């Protein structure tokens, strides 16, 4: 089957009828390989420790307000970031700069930690800037970087979900879309502590399940109230309510999961969220140099769009 055909056929799928069989009926839609996602993370002691002293992740423009569309695609709710060349992540062992394309949600979580499944999991999906676009990047090894954040259920609501939940009420039906009215920045959907995370190489967790994803799943979690989580379950697929939308965990095979614990600068832990104007100040640091690359990449994309 050719690539285009493979991806086209991947639109017509659904989650299985039982919660434990989320990928029932996906045979022939998914890449068959040994690097599938999600996986169960072994406990920290058993995970391979970060021995390379990896630098912290560096986030670019993650705290800036971005214009965001919200779509119910029948499988999940997706926030499409309308300024894809503005928001990015690098460092943290990623080996390249990645631009944010979209954010979506799973309930319950897809990854598990020593068998523990969380209430939800947020996926922030990026493509490798060197590959030009998401469509090209999903076909190349480490072309896609997904940041995953678990959500735990708490008694008190989390205001960062308000704008998404408000948008969802206008996009209940499969295929419906709206524009988020409230201000939204991608950093809202990162946990507070971004220093510690699991890292492994895997796949997209939905058809066509291409094995081109470098995964980063944070140790720290977001939280949401039961009512907020239930609001997601009110979304509709073509067949009925979207009760759950997670794929079961896949065998690790001979892959390593690395536990990466980075050291944020004590005085300015916020430095991992760089802003473009920092580049004008003196000799550039490594992350400022990355901002320069980011800016040049943006200019290239803008020029390409204009020509
Ligand atoms: Zn996902």
C-alpha cells in the first residue's frame, strides 16, 4: 500500500467497544513494527537513567497567546495552533528544533506508570523543523516530537481547562469546529515542573501508527476536577458518546525507556521559556542561538508562503 493510500485509509477507524480493547479492529490500519506506542513505563529505578547529563528542555514562545481552532475530529478534541512557526521546543535530548502543530487529549491516559493509568493525557504534537512540515515529518525517524502530560483527578477544578471546555461545548458533534474565544498559550497545558521526564522512541498512537515519534512524558502532572474530565466524555463520535479514547499499551520489545532528570537553573527556572527579544542581549547562549534558528526558519516559511 502506498503512503498516501495508507494515510487516507487511516481516517476511517474507531476505538473498540470495550475500554481494554481500544485498538480492536485496527488490523491493517496500523504500521506493524516493534516500536509501537503507548507503553507502560517501568518504575524510575528500573528505567535506564540519564547518563549523558541532558540539558533541560527549552521552550520558545510557549507562553505567548496564540490563535487556536478547536475541532472535534470524532476521535478526540484537537487544538490547532495557527502560528506553527512561532511555538517550539528544543534541547532536552531532542537533538533538533520542533514546532508545535496541535494539542489533543486522551481519556484515560495512554501511557501508564508501573501499570497505573491516569485520568487523562495531553499530547502536544510537534514536527522537526528541518523536515518542513508535519506531513513530511511523520514519515521520517524522529520526525515528530510529542510532549505528554498526565492529568490527575482532583476535587478542585483547574482554570487552564476552562477555555478548552468552553470551546468543546460548541463542538459536541464529530466534525464540528470553533475558534477558542479566551486567551490560550501552550504553556498552560504543560505541568509546572518540566525538569523530569520519560524518553523513548515510539509511534503515533492512532492509525497509521507510524514509528517516527520521539516521546517525552513528564513526571509532574496537570490536574482537573471530575466535572471537567466528564465534559470531555460528552463529546460525540459518529456512533455515540466519546466515552474513552486511548490505545492499550504496546510491548516495549528491546527499547530503552530513559528517565531524564534535568537541572533547571536555581535562580531563573523560568529561563527554559525563552522569548524572542532575549536574543538582542549580548553573546547568545545555546538556547538563544536556537531562537535565532527558529526565527530564520520562520522567515523561510513566511517567504515560501508568499512566493
Ligand atoms: Zn495522542
